[in-house]
C-alpha cells in the first residue's frame, strides 16, 4: 500500500552562487524528498528557487531541519510551507484553458493591467512569466506569457473580448 505523501513548498532567495540548486536538491534527496516541480531564476546577482517536494510525512520535519541548518544554504533564506491538496469536489472544474502571449511597449503597470483584465473575467492565472526585451529600433518591449483557466463556458464573442484588451 502506497503511503500518503506530505507536500512542501520550498523557496529560497539570495546571492547567486554556483551550486545552490545542486545543494538544495541533494539535501532534499538525502532527507527522502522528491522534487516534483521546480523553477529557478537568476535576477541580476540574486538567485531564486521554488520547489514542490513530496516526502513521507514522518520525514517532513527532518527535511526542513536539514535545509535550515545547512551552512551552505544559509544565505538563501530557505522557507518551507506545507501544501494541502485541493479538495477537488469543492472547486469548479476548468472548462477552458488559454495561453496568452502579449508583447507591447514597456511602461509601468503592464502586468497589473493584464492580470486585472483576466481577473475581471473570472479567469485564474495558473502560471505567468514576464520579461523586458529589446525590439525593433532597440525599443524596450514588455513580454508576458500566461497560462489561464476559466470555470465558465466562453463563446467566441467573449473570447474575442479577452484578446481585444491585449
């Protein structure tokens, strides 16, 4: 019989150093955990990691202790929080999903405007990434890639109105 696993969100942010991901992953593996989803990024001279870890419940405390007490990881300010599985019966099922890709002039408030337009339509952002890039004539462009779901049926007119804003 398979044991019910505990699920933990582990995040860390601090000065970028070679080997941070390897040390975090090794600490997790040595404690009996399995990284099932992760994102890492370097922002300037900072490194940010976000990991979903499944682990036998009786090993959860040991994992967190090892992460917090690993001298090589101290500068990453490791945080761990328990994740609770969604109670599927209490949520409406998604009926449509979209990938939104927008490119436009870079100006303050772009992410806020796009996220608000999505929320006003009762849609949920499942994943989002933004960046600034150089476009034509070396102009700064704001780029957003988002995965969005809705629990409501959407007809072509509604769908067109979603994308008309972008």
